[in-house]
C-alpha cells in the first residue's frame, strides 16, 4: 500500500496576510527606488485591490462576531428569564 503524505495547508489569518502584503509592498518600493523594476499600472491596481479586500474582510468579520455576541447575550438573558 502506497504511503500518502498529508498536505499541510497553509492558511493565513488576517494579520499574517496583512504583514505579508506590507513586506511585499516594502520589497517592491525598494526595487522601485533602485530602478530595477518598472511596474505596470495593473500591478499597482492589484496591490491596492488586495489591501482593500483585506480591510473589508476584517471589518465584516468584526461585525459578524459582534452580532454573534449580541445573539449570545440575548439567548442567555432569555434562558435566565425562563428559569425564574
């Protein structure tokens, strides 16, 4: 029977993605300053889009967890009122 290796998934959280994008931006800026790299407009637009998506997903996640907390508190209150 052949052995199969389990593929380790590399899932990054929001902070790790943001850190990665910041490092990438710094590297690109460094190359731009040394004039070794001539970016296309599409490269710049893609970087901006990625950063905006990250911010939007972080905000959406925050709203989601706030709603979950609100529902949890309401349910706890309802259960406590039933016990009385």
